[in-house]
C-alpha cells in the first residue's frame, strides 16, 4: 500500500493510495456481472489462483505514474465469449477514466487493457493489447 498520487493546493495535501485506484478498477469490472475477470499476465483469474488462501484482484493491477505524475494503469482481463472486445474495452477504459478523474481531478495518462483470453466452454488464449491515452 503506497501513495500513488499526491497534490498540494491552498487547502492542504490530497493523497490517493494505490488501493483506492485498484478499488475503482475492481468496482468497474464487477459491474459486468462476472462476464469479465481480472487475471494475471498468463490469463489465470485470481479466484482460481488463490482459492485456498484468498487473494485480491488488486495484486494483478499495475499502477504507476509517468513523468508528469499522471497515472499509468495496466490490467489483464478475460472476457466471456460473445462480448465485443472493442466495445467492452472502450467502455471499461472510459468508466475507469471518469472515476479516476473524479477521485484525483486529473485524467490518467494511459489505461492499458490486455485481453488474455476468451472463455466459452474452453479457454481460448488471446494476447490483445488495447491502449487508451488521455490528455490532461
């Protein structure tokens, strides 16, 4: 747990923890009702990896800052068969951007969504990277 974003203004200092950013992302993914899972880079979903010890999807979300102290987010996901990759990634990235802007007052620099697979009856491995960049 660390401070990923800090801003000083006339009223004091605003600090946002990386856990808060992870929670925003996890909440957005939960809105899809289990049709999308956050995974590691190999496509393994967190509940399957850590079934016996418990675990958080936040461990598989990479949050960094760029030179301008803007957020750079990367997460790996799997989609259920039949979901449009373009439409879904556009929606997820835009919703995450809006929530981060609400929390920090700034757009993230970049949101990268890596589609590691598609699940129907079997897991079909994919490696599709969708990068959304935003102006301040």
